[in-house]
């Protein structure tokens, strides 16, 4: 926000959304909300700082409670509000805008679709499971054979999403997992074409640094699904979508190989250890 200003729009994956404990939970929307608001738990990277867990501790008493998915006491308020508004007939876009305003984000927060979209993973020896079962319950320690986005083919872009892409000065693909954070967005009809149409103005930041993901299973998922877990592998995935790939200084020696895949390569510090580093990276991306 300090760099982009009030014109910033985030188009957000909802393939991770899940209904648990009777609540509609949108992890990616909430993580962006809490991060921009300066309220994120810096150690976990999700939820609210200074959180307490009394409700989940009480819920764990009951055998069918699915208490493996933790929600903090204050975080529950967001999910209670979202669920109540959705059941009253509001769309996810409308509710997300209300939450962004309540947190005074000063930006547009757009779910990629208001329709049901679920990331499903086929796990060796188990069959298909939902994303949260894979990521939270199994701690992403199982082998994935394939990924599909249930409901994507019959979904529609949420209002303002395609206009936001068409009107943006710069289209940025954040350093998120390309297979389970970016691909669900692109799976919504019209989204991939809209991003490709802005390719010349598109910039991606590699989520892989020195052959590894900074957190999460992106490097392992890439290998399991036949991709190279390196900045060159990321370049191959993103070459049709953006004209520029930003890679970390640790991968500077691969800049030529990245450009051989048909992208301009920019080398810069990409590890956002704090607001100073995040601002510097944002300036590189927008420049």
C-alpha cells in the first residue's frame, strides 16, 4: 500500500475456502486482510497476532469436531460475520469489500469468483482430498499425483475482476505457490486470457529461491507434478503469462536461463523479512 497507493487491487484465490465448524472460512482473503492491516501473526504467517485459542480448546473435547483446523478467538469474528452475511444472501465479493472497509485497508480485495471453487488433490494411496486436509491436517507431507479445481469450469469471474486486470497499470503475480494459489485463479473462465492479454505489463516474482520454497510445499509439489523446482522451472510456467520474472539474488547465475525461456529477468532481493524489504521489492516490481 505504501508503494502502490489506493489504486491497489488484489485478486485472490478462493480454492482454499472451506466450510468447517459451521463457518465459511476464506484463508487467503483473510491472510491478505490481516497482513495489510498490520495485524497478522508474524510467527505463523496467518491469523491474528496476540490471539487466544479458548474456543478451539473447548471444541476439541468433542470427538467429531475436526479440531485439527484451528481458529483463534478473535479470528472467529471474521468467519462469523462472513458466514452470516453469505447466508443472508450477500455475495463473497460484497462481504470481502465490507471486511476490507472495516479493517481500513484502503484497497480493493476481490475474490476471483463468487461461485464455489475447491482445490482438490489426489494423494498417493488415499485418493482425492481437499486442500485444507492436505495442507493443515496432513501438514502437506503426503505425495500428490494430480490437482484439479472443482467447480472452476462452471464458475464466473467476480464483478470487477476482469475490469481490474484490463485497467491495471501493472499486473503482478505474487510469489505464491503457482500450482495451488495461482492456478486456481487462472482456472476461472476468462482469467487466463485476461492475464495473457496484459502480458507485456505483467511481472511475476519467483516463489522459489535457491531451489526451495521459503515456506510451504511449492518446491515439493512442483517436483511431484513433473516441474523443475527452480527459477527456470517457474519461468517455464509463467512465460505465457508475463513478460518479466523477478528472481532473488541467490539465483543470479540462472538469469540467462530464465531469459532463454522468453522472459526478461530482473535480479533483486525478494525475501520479505519485514516492511522495509517488502517495500523495496514492491518498488522493483512496479518500476
